[in-house]
């Protein structure tokens, strides 16, 4: 069933989502929204990896589940990143009474 | 078709775990410190007592790990047969060779000094968590150095980075600390997402995540399909470089650096500037040389310019930007941040030299030498920043006024370190720069890209950098002392300063003492352990000759696809 | 709406991997999920009212139909024809979406439950890797990763709950939903950890595989670690489906019904449906994981007869489904019983109970389960006659002893801790008694 | 926003219809286009929605759709993991974050500045065009490598049926080091997040941005008095009565 959809389609979708995420990172001012955009980017990478795993040609001698393991690890890393991110945002909110990246200006630049 | 060797899938043997013992010790020591804090000390003792005990415990742990790491260097422990038996160390996810054995000593050494610095003043309530996270980030750092495979590399990098985000934000209640941490996290996560996307492309193009296999696949595909001549490879390369560029703070990805360096507590800044940068550069060299060596230069049918050109440009821009921006800074930590960007530029020159040079191991040795000495010098200068922060309550350069008269020893040490950062002859910084630049110049004769212009830019930049370092020296010795000067230096700061200064002078006077082992490390850094049947020469005894460095793929015309011998396993 | 997607794609997957005809899952979808299960839920509600009435020395619904059997239908009609009211400032779409999400979550988890034994086919044994006859299970989908699927699906419910509270624009609703999300996230952990021993013993994540393994080696609830896991699973299930004594999200006395405060008419009816449906689902999961599904006690009875004629298979499945329903009914009765008996838990105790008692207990239980695995299961893996008598009893003795120790140890530590935190609280608040300090005096657990 | 939602809902319905039509599972392309199109729309919604909760909801929908794509790639276990981790944990976490930092409705409207969006849009579209070209130019290895990689391909096909077991074995054997390291990473982030989010007193003066002149380790009493507010029994400031 998966062989029916060409690999390139997945790659295009992943690229599209990745770019949308990048746009979000560059434009959103609320840190939580930025985190969400980063999640988009990570998911795009996951999609890429998994599509390559299923539909691409593996290297000779490569383990059969490399892409799946990679994706699983990335999922865990993404969760950790969000946990720390939310905690930091809470700290910033407590200190600054605002959740807007542009207003954090205790240092020059 | 010859049968392809498959790396066995087994739970690692006890000897493999034994080689990992420093890392394991640090991981468990982090848990221990945390438990000590949570179960024994918290709510029962004063914060300062708690901090002292936890700091001492951590120091003991770090020293023990250092001892273990040095013990692994002991001749006989790392015997050749043991190493070659462990070619598939941890199923090929990490390598434990001369390079990792030596470099982990350096990394843990940095950790010891940072822990010493952290004990100078109590800047956070969460002492146990602070030291635990220091240990865990060191674990990530060392595994990142040793990683031979993209997944491990990525996870190790994230372990190190996420721990450091938290460390940066741990100065409780400080506006600058939380702001720095959040900025670091946002920039860092975005950069690691870029990096990951690049990795996914590399994985897709080659079908594997092991560095050596990636390198082989890219070399092979050049003969068949021309992987290198595509937008595909160019973009993948750019994305990977973006990730590394962020970690080493080179120019287009440098925005986080000043704020984070200024906002983070000084010991954490020291850790970012020394340990994190150290590991990132080594991982970068490994990835670029072992995996992406094929993409190093423009070989004619290439639409992307190759990483040598990209990195040369980044190096030039980083140096220039960092030095010019540092000129106007009043804040000591911020100035050091910009100078760190500049030093990333110098180091990138070294990486470029590794890419084009015919003497790649020497070039690698030079870069490693520079990394070590620069890390030490940075630790020393940030020790002074830590003293400023806890004692004077500020971190302006003006607060150093007249330190030379009131506290001659630390001031003298700081002066030495600053001179070394400028690159004044008898000191270590000078030799590091000289070696790297020489390698970059040498490359011109081998048909590589003429890097003369880059070296000229670097030299000019060194001159520029002298201005702002000298401003600090001027403050030390030519200005009248301010009211704050005169308080005593905490012992952690003194120790760090003295160690850094002595090392700087010592390695400057006798550079070969450090250069020789690091050159040896460079050899094994550039040879990756891989299944013996896939191209590494094996002598009659079955012992792999790890001393042979593969030729630079940019210079050999069409590399022969390695002939795998079925008999090897 | 996306849940539907997952279910559809999952079913397509199932249809691909198993030769289940198109008609079969059409039947599951429209007869089972759209017809039978909601009806069942209506009678669970009726049953609860009857049981609660008995507990309170009343009769319960008795006017509409014989024994009040049509009472639920009448209530349903009433709900359908009430005014559908949405607060003016509410987020309309999300307000409408939230109850649907909760219902979907409950329904999706029913999709993988093997209600009966199904047929028999040859598959690889998950522990030994040998090809052997295995039950196929009578379920809508037989997912190879059924257990994580259940966890994943049940976590959607907390999302729906949160959205219900948020979109209502009412502070009590929001408070209730925040509370309940915190509660559900916390109690998910012991719930998941309690299923880990089962996965460890079965060597598979598929619910059918687990069922098959239990039919072969005996129900997991009959082993000491399995019993402990069962108890923990049930307790945290009470919290997961927001039933008494963990029904804080809708605590009438403090939150005037919590998250569904602003819901009326059939949307409230959906919440109602979702609550009872998820209770039903949890009981089904528990029966499958711990009580041996449709297996008749101490008998491997219908297993050997399966796989021959379709008619025989169907008949035997009917029996197993009946047995399954009986077990589920008992568990549901347990839910009623607890609700009629125990008072509501206090909100600060709720978290401490999960994090300081259940989770450590779960972890210790996992270790003991590993001991059981080593003593009883691993030595005989692949032998058709299962564990030996002596071995079983040795394992039983050792693990039972350890379980008792672990239980009392954990309870003792929990009490110590609550006393300690009380002392700290007292010393820090000084001698002046405040309402909060007074209220946090712990009674005995 | 509403339009977006309607369009994506329409695509979902269309996809559903598609599934009903194509009972034989050959032509999955139509299904793919529906799912992927909806996913991209949800991603756009995440980035553009002004209300943060709406953003998060779009994100949840996106996660679901990615899980569906994972199922199409025959990695059903990962799809389950995706739902479990991203919707069960990450989305809930994000919503808690929004609740704790925004006003309750979560719809503080962000200013839409063209100055900020235009360059970002240019960069994004440029990168997308480059990526699209890259995808189109992607070298095809079928000739070069398939023969040599044949065992790997076969092994991959074989493990598809046994995904959870095989993945478990692989994680504990071949990839045990990154797996253990991820465990450490999760521990570190858990510990760190708790440490950061704990309510704390005034260790440093937070208002002016400069660290307060703390005290040396040589004079511990000074600092501890400052921190613990005079009570020796407890250094946890949140337990100290004001």
C-alpha cells in the first residue's frame, strides 16, 4: 500500500511543513507559538526520515529499522524540548509578567 | 555480489561498558548528587552549607571521572588488540579510540574547573539539580565527541544542549538569566530542527546513519549518479552546517551568543564557551571529514560550492564581525561573547585547513590544540567574570580597574590569558593560531583552494582583537582602583585562573607536549572504526592498522569503491 | 474528526493485514459502535440508578416500562428535545467539538478489545518465535501495538475535557477542566505502568496476543504481581474516567458541575454518554488484560475446538462473549459500588496519592513481576503444558511475600511523608491556625 | 481561520469518500493527497492562527494527520507513539503553558506586522522552492544500490509484521546507547523542568536585572539569612510565611 505513493510526494509535504514551521519561528512573537512551530519542523523531519526509511533504498548492510529508531528517538527529544521550553516560558512569565519574546529586553540586542 | 557485513546486534559486553566508565560514573554521580540534595540536605540545612556540600561531592565525582579517564589512557589499557576487538564498539554507535580517550580527559578536565567555579557563589536555589545537570550535560558532551553515528550524535547533542538551556535559566529570579535561557532554547531548538532536517536528507541520500558508511556511500554515489552535483546535497549540507554553526556560534547563527553569555551565570557561560564549543567543533570535524568529506569542495559538476568554501566565508565573516562588535562593548562577559564568535572564526579556518590540507592529521592536531588552549583561557577569563558577578555585583570592564595593584596574582594570570587570546608569541594561543594558519597556507600547494586571503583576514583580525583585549589590560594596570576592588578572591576562581595561566604558559613554551598526543588523537579521529571488511587494511594478524588515514576524497580523483572481503567476519 | 481518521486508517490497515472482509468492519462500525454500544451505555446508566437506589434503600426508576427499563430512553428523548444552549462568548466550534472528542476517545478504545476468542490461526510465538496456533480474537481491529494504542487513545479524552472547560468561558468550567486534566495526566502513569507487567509476561503488545497467553497460562489476576497490577489499574481507571471517588472535575458542591457546566441538551448528553462509555471501555480493557477475556475460569475449554467450522466458531464465540460480558458486568458493578460507598477525595490528596503511593508501588510491582517472569514463565517458554505445579507455587509464595512487603512499605512511607509535610507546613505557618492549615490535617489514610 | 477550518474539514470528508470508493487498497494516492493536504493546511493554521488555543488545536490535528501518514508508511507503532507523545503529552503541556501565561481566553491578539512577515515569507518560500527543486533532482539509487542493498530491503519487509517486537529488540541491543542516552535526556529535562518551574523566593533581586550582591561562601550565614528569611528549619522560600 505504501509503495503506491511515490517517495517524492512525502518529501514535498515534509518540505512544505518544515518551511511553514520555519516561517512560524521567524514571525511568531509568543514563545509558546514558536515552540509549536518548532514542533512542526521536527515532525517534518520525522516524516522525511520515515518516508526515506520505507520507500528509499537502504545502504547495504544497514539495520532494517534504522529510520524507525531514528524517528522514535526524535519523538522523545521533541517531548523533552517542549517540557523544558514550557518550564522556561513559565519562568520568564513569572519574572517578566509577559509572554512576548520582543519584550524581553534586559540586555542590549 | 559480495556479501555485505552486517554489524552485529548485541547488548554491549562488559569490556565495552568498562571503556565507558567515566561517562557512566558521571551519569550516576549526577543522580547521586540530586538524591543527596533532595533526600538528605534540602529543608534541613542552610542553603550555603548545602551548596558547599553538594559542590564538594560533585567535585569528588568529577575528579574520580577524570581519574578513570586518565586511567584509560594508561599504556596497556588501551592495547591495540582490545581496541580492534571492539571495532564495533556499542554496535558501531560510538568509537572508543585514542582520540576519544584523550579528548574525554580534556572534556572532564573542563568540567572539574567549571564545578570549581560554580562553588564560588550561590546563585541558585536548586543546587542539586544544578550539579546533576552539569554532569549530564558533560555526559552528552563526551558521547557527542565519541559518536560515530548520526542518531547518537543528535541525541547526545540534544542531551548536552537541553541540559545547558536549563543551567542557563537556573539563576532563580534573575531577569537576565531567564531571558537568556529562553532565547537560547528558541534559537537552539530551531537550529537543531534545521540540523535534524539536514540529517534526514543525508540519511535519505545514503540510507544509513553511520558516519563511515555515509562517507562511503557518498564516495560511491559520486562515481555512479553524482550525488554531489545536486541541489539536494547542497541543501542537506547547508542545513547540517546551520546546526553546527549554531552550536559553535559562527556568524549567521550567532544572535544568541551575546545575550546568553551575558545572561547566564558565569560558570555556565564558561561551560558553554569551553565544553560545549569543544565538543561541537570535534563533532563537526568528524561529521564533515568522515561523512561529508565528498562534499568538501567544488569538483566541477557541483552546484553547491562545498563546505570548504562555505566555511571559509563563514570564518572570515565571523572573525570580522566578532572582533568589530567586541570593540564597542563595555560589559566584560558580552565582550568575551563577541570574542568567542571571533574565535569560532579562527577555528573554522582550522576546519577548512583540515578539509583542504594534505597533512590532515597535523591540521586536526592544530585545531584540537587551539580548542584545548582556548577552552582553558576562556575558563580563566570567565572565572574573573564569576568573581565580578558574585563580588562586585556587576560585570562591566570598568569594574576591573586597578585590579593589578590590589590583587597582583589573579590580575597577572588574567593578563596572561588575555595575551594568549590575542596570540602573543610565547603563549599557547599564539602557537594554536600559527599552526592552524600554517596548515591553511600549506594547502595552497596541493591543488586545493588558495586560502591565503583567509589567513590574511585572520591575521588582520588578530590585530583588531588586540584593541579590545588591551582595553582590559589597561583597566587592570593603568587605571585607579575602584571601591569594589580589594575583596578576596574565592579559591575556585584563583585555582581556575592559576591552572589556566600555567597551562597557557606551559603549553606555549613547550607546545609539543600537547601537540603530539593531540596529533595522535587526530589520526584516530579521522579514521572511523567500521566493519573490518569495508576498506580498512587488515594485516595478517587481523589487527587493524588504525594509523593509516584515508586519502582526502577531494584530491583523489575517483575513489575506488572499497572492495569488501567476505572473509573478515 | 481526526480520531475518525485514525480509526478508519487503522481499520484499513487491519483489513490489509487480516483477511477481514469489508462487511465485517462495516458491521462493527454501524451496528457495534453506532448502535449497540450506546444502547448498552443507556442500560448501564439504568443499572447504576437501580444499584445506587438499592444502596440508599430506595427503589430507583420504576415508572417507564417494566422495572423502569425505558427510563434511559425517555431521558435520552428529553435530552434531545431540550434547548441547545451555547454561551454567547463561547468558542462555538470548539464548544461543539469537545464532547465529540471525548466520545471518540472512548469509542476508539473499544475498537481493539477482543470480545470473544475469534478463530485460530498459525502465528509466531512472541516469546519463543516458534510458529503455533494462536487466537485471532473477535475484535474490530487486532492491532499489533494494542496496548500503547489504548493509552494513546485515552489521552485524547483529556484534550476534549480541557477544551470543554476552556471554550465555555466560565471560570468554574475552566477550573474543573484544569483539575481534571492534571488528574488524568497523573493517573495515566500508574495505569500505564500497571499494564507493563502484562506486556512483559505476554511478550506482545497485541490485546489478542495477551488474551491468548492468558488462556494458555492462566489469568494474570491470579498471580500476586498481576493482582497488584489489577488493583492499581482499577484505582487509576476510576480516576481516568472521572468516577467517584475521583470525580473532582465535576464536583457539584465546589465547582457546580465543572467542565460541563455550560453544556445542555444533547451536548451534555454526549458527555454523559462518553463518561459511561469510557467506564465500559475501561472495564473491557481490564477484563482483557487481567481477567482472561472471555475465558471460562480454570478451563481452556473452547480453545481446542476453534478453527474448524464457521458455525461452531460463531457459537463458541457467543459463549465467550457472554462470559466476557459477565466479567465486565461485575467490574461495572464495582464502579457502582464504590460510587455509592466512598466520599470524594480532596484535590491536594489526589495528586499525592498518585505520585507518592501508586507510582512507586507500580515500579516495585514491575520488579516483582520480573521475578515472576524469571521463576514461572521464562523456564517453560514454549512448553505446551505451561508452568509446573511446584514452580508456580514457589513463584506464588515468593512474589506474594514481596508484594505484601512492598504494599505495607509503600503505605508506611506515604504516611510518613504526609505527616512530615504537615509538620513542615505547621512550622512554617507558625502557630496561627488558618483555614488552609486546618484543612490540611491528614486523617489516617 | 474559519475558512481554513472548513477547507480542511472538506478535504477530510473528501478523503473519507475516497476511502469508501477505493475499497481495493491500490490507489492510495488520492487518500495521501487528502491527508497530506489537510496536514499542510493545519500546519498553516498553527502558524497563522491568532488565538493560541486555536494554534494548539491545529497542531493537534496536524499531529493526527502525521500519524495517519505514518500508518500509510506502515509504521503503525510509531503512529501510535506519535499520538501518545504529541497529543497525549506535548499538546496538553502546551495548553497548560498557554493557560498559565495568557489571559484565560488565550486570545491575546498579536500584532501582524508586514515588516516581520514579508522577509520571513520570502525566506520560507525561497527555501521551499529550493527544497522542491532538490526533491525533484534527488538522485535515484535504484540502479546503483538496490542490488547491493537487497538484503536490507528484504530484512525491512520482514520486520514490518513484527514491528513492536523487533523495535524493542533493536532498541535494547543495536541502538542501546542512544536509547539509554534518551533516557538520560528525559530525566535531565524532567529534573530541569521541575527545578525551573518551582516557585522560588528572591534569591537575587529580580527587578533591576542585576544579580544582587550575594555573599561569599566564606560567610554563609549572611546569605542564608537572606534566602531563608530567618527560619532555620526550612530553606524553601515558599514555605516561609511572609
